[in-house]
C-alpha cells in the first residue's frame, strides 16, 4: 500500500483518540475508541515507519556533502557538491526532459558550444588528459552559472545511477585536490570538465551525452530506453581525499573487490591469472576504438559459484553506473557470458599493491591500472570500460 495512505489514515485515527479521559470529545463517543487508545502506540509506530518511507521517496538519493563554501576551491565545485538532483525513474521521457531543461537554461552561444551532430568526429575525441593538453570541445562547467550547472547535474542524474552520479561528482571534486592551494590551473579542477550533446534528445531516436575532462571520458549513448556507457574512461587522483569532515573515495569497489577476487583464487587458478609481478598498462584507452587485447589469463569457466559472484560484483562497479533498469539487463548479458570471460592480473596480490588487471569477454573489456605520475601509484588510478559489440551504442560506424 502507498505509505502516504497509511500515513494519512493513521494520523486521522490518532487524532480521534488523543483524549485520555474515559469519555472522549463529542464527535468520537464510540466504544471502539477505548480499544484504539490501547493500541495507539502501534499506530504511532506504523505512522513513523510510513513517514520514513515517504521521506525516503521524496528525499534526493545521493550522499550529502559539506555545505561549507570554504571547503571548495570555486563556485562550480561548491554548486556541484551541494546540489541534490530530484529523484528520477530513468525513463526515456525523463532523460529527454532533463536534457531539454538544460538546453533551455543556456544562451545561444553556449548551445553552439554544447551541440554536435550525432555522427560528429568529436564523439571519438574524448580523453582522460587535462583539457590544456588537447583541443577540447564542448561547454565548460566553469562557464555555467548556478542554475545552469544544477540543470546539467539533473541531466547527469537522469543518465547515471546514484552510484554513477556520485562517482562522477567525486572524481571531479578529486581533481580540485591537484590545484596548488586552490589556485586555478589550466586543465585541472571541476571548472575544467566539458559537456557535449550529440544529436537531438529524443524518446525514440538515438542521441548521446559526453562528459570529458581529467580522469573522465564518459560516453552515454541513448536510444529509447537503451543506454550504454561504452566506451568510458574513469579514473581518479587522488584515490582518497577529505572534503570538510568527510572522506571520499570514488573508486572504492573497483579497488577493494579486485583484491577480494584475486585472493579468492586457489594456487592453480592464480597461476593462470597472474601474468607478472610488474603492473601492465591500459590497452583500450582513448584513441583506441576497435582495439581488442589478446585473450589470455584465467578462464572464468574454472571459477566456483562463490568466485563468480565476486567477479560479477567487481564488474558491476562499472555496469551499475548505468541507470538501474539498464544495468540489470546488462549484468544479465554479462553473466550469461561469464564462462567465456578471461581475467588477468599483474603485480602482487596484497591489498595496496601496485597492480593492473583486465576482465575480457565477448561483450566486455574492463581494464584497471595504477599510475606512476604523482608519486604513490595507488593514489593515481586509471580504468577503462568497453563493449566490443556495442561501443557508442552502435550509433557510429
């Protein structure tokens, strides 16, 4: 039953039994009132539960970050961190409505920066590099006012799951940590991420969204209720950072569950999985569309059910950045192919080691690698997600 009905009904009953005397107010002089008084605590508890459910339905889903402006290096960071997008059902019509609302907030010059043809070459020009190292197209976050940036956030919240939205937000805020005492730095920081829209947002026809900047090169391809994030580069530097009193770690699952999986393997399985003591590199990153790494490593057909469950949970750290209905379908596809999937690992297996790993199957390539630049390789992480069968949602040929 709708919790609002429970809430309203119980409030009416409680109000009719508030009088603790033997005789109640004239409009409720019925024998059942005495019984209702005795069971009133249970109605109060049920009312509280209904209220909590109702509040949860209304409350924005994402984590609340510090509201102290002094914790942020610029307005864009502060607005990004403190805006709480409205809850969404992830329907095609909601995605289109959010995209159009964002477009309506922009002036003509900004629209010209944002909009591209669906088949534009710019769709393949995404990168993880800071913007100052390349020719970056799109609309820069630092050029948006508060209302425009919040509208952009609402669009992203309709295209990503709660997990995905918070991850992208966390990575952008992490980039602020690379600024020298908060001073502007070309290509770095929340202000220097770019947005692109390809095609015309439609509930039936193909269109696409791109978020591009340092450690984010995410491509969202949409056709009706079909959404893919392949190909997408997702990284972070640093791995963990403080924002006021809060500690943020954007790639928690991608890190922790990989060690959980490798340490679940027996000696024989580990021999096939571990390819060397030195970390490898990402092969399918920016500019490598169509590249397929050699298929090698541990065959996942040899995994026990518990090991497969850990691996699928690790894979879901990327797939579940999709809206929940799309992520569920995608995980079902991947689970059917799990016995045709291979896993390789480079580096030591102890938590905190300098590592790389790759998960590769008929319709999935996931790569993860620590990086040297910045000192501690664990504090600079790169990952890549592709679907060899459906990169860009099959919209580019």
